[in-house]
């Protein structure tokens, strides 16, 4: 399944991006990276990635998440990962990125914090 995205602007500084499919190296991942960078450059300071629909992520997918984490820290914002499935949760734990990333069980709790 190809990587797909849906962007919901909650307010001027908060956006929820729902990703579905496979986060793997390729043009589609680059396109989504461009959209997310545009959101941040336009003033988004709370970026919620709702990833319950992600089936698989390779190193490029994890790399995108970590690049977003760094960019949000640079602009004094917050990257929040909502609803990682068992595969991504295991990936975060194996790479120790679960210690850095703000992980939430669902979209609602990511928006409340």
C-alpha cells in the first residue's frame, strides 16, 4: 500500500497529519516530507502524526520522523506521535527513539497534552 496523508489544521499552530500505508524510501515519502516542512515553516508548532494506519517503516521512514523531531525542537515546537501500532512501537523501542519521541496512545491524548 502506498503512503498516503491527510492534513487537518486544528488551529493556526496545531496540525494533525494522518499517515497510512508504508513509510519507505521513495518519492512519496519525499513529497510528504515537503508538505510537513511547509506546515512547520508556516507556523505549526504542535504537529501530531497519527500513524495507526502505518503498516511498515524502513530507515527512511524513521529518518523522516527524527528529522521532524529535530525541526520541531529547532522552532520550539512539539512533535507528537499518536497511535503507533505494534510494529512501529517495536521499531521505536529497538532504536531507543521511544526515549526521545512523545508517544501517545491516540489522537485525542496527543492533542490534550
